C-alpha cells in the first residue's frame, strides 16, 4: 500500500438485501499518464468490485471467512488496464452479499454473528507519471441502491428478480434514480491484513449426465459427480415466471435426498426478465450432485445447464493411479472431497447447515492434502486465524476455526467446551504436516507460539498420573460401532486416545523446537513427552502387551505415535488379529482410521493392511465406491445398502477426514515419502500387495518433479522406474535387495517379490 488507509467501512443506509454501493469520480488530470492503479478491497459479507462496469478480478465469495474479530483480509488488485484516462469520469462499485459475516451460520438457525448487514471497504490508489497519488475510497459520500437479489444466504441459496437487473449500475451511464445514502460502520483498520490464502474462483464446468424424471414427476439433473459450486442456466421465458433449483448430494427413492441438509434450503430462485437470461448465483454455493428444476419454460435440455465448480485456487501437486479401478475411484473421491471443502476455509462439509472449519478433520487430513495440492498458503492463513482464536481463549484451541461456535449454545452432551484431543491438536499437527511437505521452517516459526500454547494447556489438563483422562473428548469419533445418534461412543477409551495424542503433540513440538534452535524448549517438551509416554504404558499397557480397551484404534495410535517401546510387535500382531476377527472391515473412527494401515504395515502385516483397504463390505473405504460415491462420506454407512440414507441427523456425503488413508496409498502403494522435510531426500519404497499389478505416483516437490511407477509381472518380477529431481536424492528400498541411494535423474530397478503369505 502506497497510501495510509483513508477508506471507511460502509453499508447501505436503508439496508436493502444484497445492496449495490458506488461512487463517481474523475481521474485527475495534469499529472501525466497513469503509471499504476491498485484497488484494495474487503468487507463484512461478500464483496464483488467493479470499475466502470468491469469486474476487477475473477475472485468469487470474496473476501472469504476469517476470524473477523481480529483479522479482516483484503485483496489488492491491479486495475491499471481498467481505469479511464486522466480527465475522464469513472465509477467504482461494490456489490454486497451476506456471506459468512451477516448470513446464517451453524445449525442454530441464527444469523449475523459478525455483522448486522453486509458492508464494503475499498481504496483505489492511482499513481501518475509525476509521482502524484490519487485516492478514491469508500466513505459517507458513496451512494447505495437495492440490487436484483431479493435474498441471499450461503445455506439457503439466492433469489434474484432479473427484471430489476441494471447492467449499467457501475458505469457512468447508470441511472441516478432511487440511489440513497450509506452509513459508516466502525472498523479498526489494525484488523486489516493482506490475504495470504489463494482466492476462491470458478474452476471448471461439468455438463449434465442425465435428465431424470422422479416418481413424483419432477425433473432432476444428474451431473455424475458430487461437487461444490452452483448451476449456470440459460433460459428464455415469460417475464415474471419463476424458475426454482433445489440441490442435494443423493437421491432417495428416486427423489431429491434433502434430509441430510437439515435446515439448509440450498434453493435458488430466479424471476425471469422475459429476455435471454443467464442464471448463475454468485452470493451462495451448494454441495450437490443432483439438482431439481421446476418452472422451466418448455422442455429442459441438458445443454441448457452446466454446473460451475468453485473452490480455492490451488495448484495440483500430487497424483496417484493403480491397476485397481475401485482404488482409483476412492482416490478420486478424496480429491473431490478436498476440492469441495477447501472453499477458503477447510471445512467438514459443504452442503448442510454447518460448513465449519472443524479442526479435527484437518488435523488428520493435512498430510494427504499437502500431497495432493499446494495448500501451504491456505493453511498458513487458517493457522493465523487459529492463533487469533486461541489467544483470545487463553490458549484453548477451539473445535472450529473461525470459532463461530463460541456464540452458539453448546450441546449439553459435550460438557463445557475445552481443549480436545485430535481436534485441538491441529495447532501442532497441521504446521508439522506443512513442514514435512515443504521443508520451510517459516511455517513452524509462525505456528510455534500456537503449538507451544496448546501443549502448555494440555499439560495443565493432565491428571496427577500424567494421563489425559478427564473432561469431554470427541475420542474416536464415528467409530462404525457407535450409535448413529452418539458418534462419540466409540470402543476406544477416551483416555487412551487423548493421552496418545498428548504424547504425539509434545513429541512433535520438541522436534519443532529443535528445528528452530529452541534447545531449552526442545528439552522441556521432550521431557513432557517422556513423562506422558511412561504414564501411558504404566496405565494402559498390560504385561501381555494388550492396550486398554483392546480395539484397533488404540493399537494403531500406540504403534504409530511410538508409545510402546518393546511391545510394538505384539501390538501389531494383536491389531492384525482384531482386523481379521472383524472380517477385515473398518472398526476405527476419526482418530484411528488415518493410522491403522500404517500400523499394520510397520509391524509386518502388509497383507492385512491391503485386505482392509480393499474390503468392499460395509464398513470399509470401498463400500461407498460400490454404492456410487464420488466423494468421501462422513459416515462409513452414510447410505445404507438398500439405498436409504443413514437415519442419523448428522449425515454428509462429502467429508474428507476418512479419506486420510490416501496418505498411506501415496507412501506405501505408490511408494513416495519424504525422508527429509520438503523431499530434499525422498524414500521410494513401493510395497505391492492386494493383487495390484501396477501403480504410479508423482509429486511436484519444492525441488522439482518426483515420480515413481512400478509393474509386477506374473512371475513376481517387480520393475520400478524413478525420477528424482535435480539437487535431491532418494533412497530406493525394495523387497529382496539392499537399499540404494539414487541421485538426480531417471532410474530403473528390478527385484523379485516374495510370494504372498
């Protein structure tokens, strides 16, 4: 920014829904040509900025959702090419929507947690050839007008009367009739911070795969993919006629399955102008595969409608493919789940009356996310919100970030809100995952105060025994044996899960401190981890190596978090036995699922891990695939085998947490892992199994392109090709041959694999 803030936050004086704000100004003359023009823009709610009628960017749903109480992010746009010549009149306009600030949030039915109405903030800085800077900024002189949008909400959808649309409103040709005043809204400009996260944008369009007629006679469009975004429709009909579009992820008995949406209406309404209308709501988004259209004039043709996919602008970095098509679909489901839930905030689900930044989901999914896409800037921005919320809550990491739940009555079964294992551990686990993926210590330095404050708070919650065995815990959330209405009633003991997580966070923090040269802290946190680990073994591991509550999750955590000393093999054997006794079906929830295949692999039970991964009976990773899923479900049985929706109130068909198994697929099936942070040194160690005859993976690391592909012939001959980026090395580890250090370049190696057990 070349000038101090002169702008004021403003809202429409008469508070129409989705108001338009604008100002007319003259580009100053006498200072030479315009050298550069930059528009800084943000708001409470959604803001679309226009200069002389042209949108200033491709961003949608801007400025997104941050912890508005402490961090309001602005974007800076170069608008030099849009600006009129010196001496000419121009119009700067802002179209506002309720968004996260003034719209509905959470299941409470309440709205406007952050602002009573949408408001905008903009500062245009025009630098001329002689160095003079002209500033045009939002203030009390701006004017406001109602838009064609009659209602807008992220949960409920958008209603637009196209007869009221004025395409010239943000141009010098726009009418002055009906424009009123604005009011200034209090804003401490110290809250303004440059946006670090990438913007949300339209990514692609999908066509209609099928036009269906439901048993009740309704027209339903199937796009073949559960996605997040909105529809774009082209229609010509009688002026005043209404077209209504309802969205849902699944069908039930041939009709739109809207019960999982709970109170979210997910409905867009369009009142036609009488001319050729293009219908695309820009102040909402939906999670859907199916759309029901009513009021369409004439016969609806598939080419009249397309689905616009919307999510944060992320660069794809990692890929995976193998000979098993069900696994390929599972991996695709993981990718689409990430895309749909990384809409500025990494959310739990994108469709119902929730869509919150649940920390537990991201804590377990971050390694997978960091392989698939470059999520570093998005998550660093989110971690800044986490730090702000945490600092305001005396070190407590909330269940969701931004923490709108602090304004919502807490469910009584959850007890008093407090730090919770896995969920609050996101303060440590997420930056560590980014460090491992990118090798940039800046993320650890930024997050270190949050990491330390979290572990400090956990230490204060430990019992005198050194265990974390009191207070509310989500535990192994959504263990498939838990009742549909009580997903926290898992087989795994909450104290075992929480204490294991406390150990992992303390140990990880000690490692982070060492990376940052904080040697005294490293010793302190290391001693805490040792104390917790000793307490865990004394309280929860018996003389026979059994872990208390004796279920797959507790063994997976104990093995993978390094809690067992000499009992690792016995624990792995017991885990494999439990998995076999369970028919190689899933018996873990949010806490255990990301680690169960790794724990089996680490202890020599690779075949059991593959049998668990490739199981198609419910509950399993592939059961949803056999049921036609195109994203990861929240519950293992979000849809029952008979095609009915799980009766639980909490049922989503787009949740990425249980897709964390993709991290194991990348490292074990494809064979790509980091031996040093940022893949400065990689481990290439594919471990074939499960009847898979070939696999390949590739990752754009910070150093370049790393790729692995392998084939297994009928005689058990394994041939591996490896591409190692310049300036790095890779350790090749294959069964039946010694480890080999590979330099930059392309390599081929072969070995004979042992016969399956």
